[in-house]
C-alpha cells in the first residue's frame, strides 16, 4: 500500500466568536443574534409550533419566522429577539459584572442556564 503525502495545515485557535475570527464588522452583535436565534428555534421546535402558529405567537409574519429559522437575521435586533424568547414563555435575564481583564472592552454574552 502506498504512503500518502501529508500536508501540514496550520490551525488557528478560535476566539469563541466565529464572526470575529472572520473579521466581520459587528461580530459581537452577530454572535449575540445567532445565539438568541438558536434559542428561539429550539423553543419553537420543542413547542412543536409550525411557522404560522409561531408567527401568530410572536406577532410577526410567517416569512419573518422563515428568515429566523434560516438565520437570516438582518431584520432583527437583539432586543426584538429577546422579546421573542419572552413571548415563547421564558424569562430573559440581563446582568452586569466586571470585565475579565482590566483595560479590556466589556462583552455581551448569551449563556444557557
């Protein structure tokens, strides 16, 4: 059996935010929106809501639910996504705390309980 030639592929550690790693503007906002959308999509699935029922519950059109399901989040603010989570029956908690390292910029985190 012939030996395969192996190529060295450099690997770079992630910062934890794929959007920042890609150098996208507003990476923090994009990361927050995606995390909130994941939560909403999981809640919709867990409650077995179809898109029409979810749209009625969230007081939006069905195409907005489709966009949310497919993570097309341009038309959604972080606040609006948090309101969706509340409308689907869960509390949204906002807390403040000191930065991890002095002199660094504060972060916006979305965490699972």
